[in-house]
C-alpha cells in the first residue's frame, strides 16, 4: 500500500510538472504573440503616420500648383493683354517718335517680364514637350537674363524609356528651379553646370556651381526662412527621390536620383 501511494504521488508530481510546463509554455507563447501583435500595431501606426504625412505634402503641393496656375493664367490673359492693348494705344498719342519709342520699349520690357513670370509659374512647355525641353528652356531663359553667370546644360533623354509621370516631371522641374534660384540668390557663383539624364532606370539630375559651398543641415531645412530648402525636400519626398549635397572646392554639387518603379 505504501509503494502504491508513493507511485501515485510520483505520478501526481509528473502530472503537476507537466501542467506547470504547459502553463509556462502557454504564457511564453502568449507573450511572444502579444509582442508580435504590438510590433505589427506599431508598424501599422508608423505606416499610417507616413501615409498621412505623404498625403499632406501632396495636398499642399497640389494646392500650390493650382494657385500658381491660376496666377499664371491671370498674368498671361489679363495683365498681358492689357499691356499689349496699352502698347497699341501709343500709336494714336500726339507725341514725337522718340517718346513713342521709349514708351513702347518700356511696355514691351514689362510684357516680357510678365510672360517670363507666367512661364515660371506655369511651365506650359513641360506639359507640351516634356522635362528635357522644359529644363533647357529654363536654363536658356536664365542665361539671357543673367549674363554675368555662365550656364551650361547637358540633357540626355531615351524616349523609348519615357517612364516618368507628369507628377515626377513637374517635381524634378520645380526642384531644378529651386536649386538654381538658391544658387543665384546665395552662392555668388559665376558658373552653373546642369546634367539631366532620363532612361529606363529613372532620372538623374546634378547641379554644380563654383560659388560658396553649402550643405544644408536638418536645422537649416526646418528654419522658417528656408522655404526653398523645404520645397526641395517636399518635392523629393513627394516622388520618392533621393537628394544629396556635396561640398566642392569651390562650390556645391547637388544630385537628385529618382528610380523608375516596375509596373
């Protein structure tokens, strides 16, 4: 009877140990599954936040483009037409030819400036002919307007691999505009070289100047007065492009890379 009791006690201990093991294993499995679930939740929250930020950036840029389009149309259709009508009215004024010539030149210069501003706000050549012709036109216009800066552009296009969308073309064009504007405002450069290439792999843009070298920090990009840097950052994020800054001796080299996504 004593041996049977000892045997039963041993069996109970084995069963109790097995139950404790199963319970401990269940707790461990529950803890692991809970941690995995929390990690998934955290990743989902991070992704939702990233999506929200992307949507906000997209909405802001869309609103800006819409407003620029509206202003450009008003400049071209309203102010441009009014200036042209004013110029034509000079023919009937009782003034001598020299005064008429000076008035015509002054108004024509204003018309040209209005057209230039309208084109910067709404680059119709971009929509009509594409990124490469638009970039060349932009550089040519700046070269004519700013004779003390030597501009050059090498633009290579493979039309059989025209993979970028209108959104990408517009973003790259605006980034190029902003980079050139920043160089002209702050770098005191005399030479600006642009290389733009698009092919089956995507788009690569490089802008090199010989001015005062500048590589923006995160703090620079956050400053309220650094609107140009913010626009460049927002545009590159909008299309998923990578933009890097490199100090030269002298000057700065900026490289933008956008990789075409496989359909």
